[in-house]
């Protein structure tokens, strides 16, 4: 199975900050990479698919980049509602694995 | 509007069987894969497997192969996840989600609200 490793696992930031989360695949996955946001007690929500395509309705402050093995999720100007846990997922091959998650907390 | 509505929370004893459901609406149920994702308490997301309701083609993660059964009844637009003999370690939230295209290599664009399964003696 392809292993997805996110960094950092958690960190603190302030409203208005620009933040970047990294996801690394243990082997090349082309652009078959999605990012999800999960808030406590809620189902995950798709933010980005195909590494850089914003899902309909997702604010433009979210962006994704990368291909092959290294990917990033950037939030350009943190809002209060963005404090959550973020997961990357590869859907290049079975099983379609998730990263361990990055918890973004308020500083 | 695309919706996936899951069955309610379950409390079971070890060794019991269980089948939880996920009903799709607002789209062509037979044209999109449905996936199941496990989230153990305080932990991350784990991809369990997917099914194509159109022909019941199913793919499992090796971690879950033989441990659960994924099925679907296209006549009522419902997918299922079932266990024949639950263990305490099956205690988790289980989500169903739709794959965003008609292909099995796709992200999960719509999610159910989750079904909490608690297994305790």
C-alpha cells in the first residue's frame, strides 16, 4: 500500500496567517491526490481533488499543488472556521490511503 | 441535491452481527462508486473499500478484506457494510461517501453523516 505522510501532525496558527501543510507519498501518484477538512463531530469535507482543483463551493483561500510524491495544501489567510483537521488521500491505487492528519489549532 | 443518509448508531456485544446502511439520493445511484471509511475514536481516516452499485463490483483494502462485507441494493439506492462477528476493536465511526466520478480512481465528494458503532460486553 502507498503510505501517505503529512507534516506537521499539528500546529498552532493565528487568524490571518498563511499556512502550508505537506503530504508526501511513498511512491509516485501522479496528481491523484485529494485534501479533506474535518471538524470535530462532523464528516470530512472535500476541499481539493486532482492535487490542485478546488471543489465547488470551497473558498479560494484554499489551494493545492504538487504532483508525483510531494504535495501541499495552502490556506492563504486563515479564518476562524478553518481551524480543523486536514487529511490528504491518494486515489492512484488500491487501497486508497489517507495521511495521518494535520490538526490546525488556534494560537 | 446529492445526499447520503446513514443508519443510526448501534450498540452491540462482541460476537454479534451487524449491517449498517447508506441511502443515496439526488443522483444516479448506479453510476457512482460508494466507499466506506472507518474512524476509530480520536484517530484518523481509514479507507475500507468501495462498491459500484451498478454491477456490485467491489474492492477491499487488505486490512479489511475478510473482516467486513460491502454490498448494495440498487433497487433501493442503498449500500451496506456488514460484520458477521463483531469485536471490541470494531468500535468506531463509519462513513460512507460517494466517489466523485464514475471511475474507481476518484476522490470522495459527498459524505454521509456517519454511523457510530459501539461494541462492548
